[in-house]
C-alpha cells in the first residue's frame, strides 16, 4: 500500500472544475489511481485572507471536492469506514487543514462527517478559538478540548501538523485516539518551527500516532534532495520506531524537492531506501502500512 498523508490539490478547484487531470500540479486523481493506493486531501482556507467567511469558503471547496471524487469513482472512492480498507479500492480521505470554518457549531462537524470528512487539524500555524499554532504559540482552549472529544467520538482522525509545541503535547494527553502529524520533518536535522523535535517524535509514537515526513524544501534543509528526505525518514524511525513513520508530501501546498515533484515520483523514495539497506517489509510500513494501521484504529466500521 502506498498512501500519502497530505495533498493540497483540492485548492485547484477554486479555478478548475475537476482535479482528475492536472498536468500543472504535483498530483491529481489520475496519478493517484496509477501510482498510489490512497491520499489525504486537505481543504485549506487561509484564516487571514478569508477571516470573514471561512465557513462559506470551506463549504464551497468541500462540496466541490466531494462532487468531483464522486463523479470519478472509477479512479478512487471516498474513504468513510475501516471496512473499505479491505476492499482493495483506491481511495481519498477528505479533511480540513484547520477548524476555523466551524466557529462553535459542532453540529456542522457532524454534518461534514456524514458527508465524508474524516480528518481535521485544530488550527493552521496561528492561534484560533481551538488551539495555538506553530507560528504563534498558545494552548488548546476549552472549546478545543470539546472538539477533540467530539472528533474521538465520531471517528475523525486528528492532525497535529500545525500546532504549537504546547498544543501538541496537550493534544497527545487529551485525545483518546491516536493522531497524526501529517506533513513535517525532523527538527534535529533542520530547525524549523513546523518540524518535530525528538521528544515530540517519541511522544507521538507513545500515542500510537504517525508522523508524515514531507517533501517540502523549506522544512528539509539547504538544497535538499532524495537523500535528505531519506535522512529525515531514518531519523524519525530512530526516534519514533518503524511503526510510526509515513510520507506526507505536501503536494500542491509547497515547493517540493525537485526529483520528487510529482506523485509519480514517490517510487524513487522506496528505491532509495532499498539502496540504503532497508527491507521490503520496513519500506512497506513507511510507504503506507502505518497509515492503514492508524486508520483502522480511529475510523468507525
């Protein structure tokens, strides 16, 4: 199984009618079908740019994405339950990169859940009503605590990718279900406000979570290449263990390492890991097996 933990490709639906075939993008549904088994598709609404209408912007993009995937079910289907993981079908997992669109109306979250939403991040880089962000700091609020509990009850996977350090540890303590950090890298190798340090990697593993190592140039270090990506993967495995590491490319949301700038090139990572002495079993876990285990723990039947 090959699963990518973070695509921003849904943003193309602001100007395109479909993400089926996007030669100008890092990824699309056709390439998912050809080269992967599944991908997490995040809907991102910039909290500053759309401060006054996040809810409407999210709704517009969510329903456009849902409709698009539903119209192309021969390429992939929307993952809604753990039972689907046994069907051998290509899938996408729909989610939100930040919960600013919710305001305080959790009934809205249930509405999106019923439609197909299965993962959320509490915030994106900056503090909101739920949690502190990587660029601003801050704690998880009482509203955020209630939101975590509600997500646990529904079977919505939580994503800690953009949380502040304080909020990361609070999420780890509050959540009754494992969570992921979908697209990040190792702070020990390259210091960045969005990267996880060794203690965080260990904490995530203790929660049975998964860290997705990204392919974004800004997080990896000076002039990064495939070797750099593999170094971050190997460091994450050293700290968190082989059961807790995956890939979260950040396709169509960041500048990507040149040799890996397309879903069709992910196989180069597996080949490089093999060349570095990795076993097929361990490569399979990082390529997607660990995400499958995580989804089986969190999703409902």
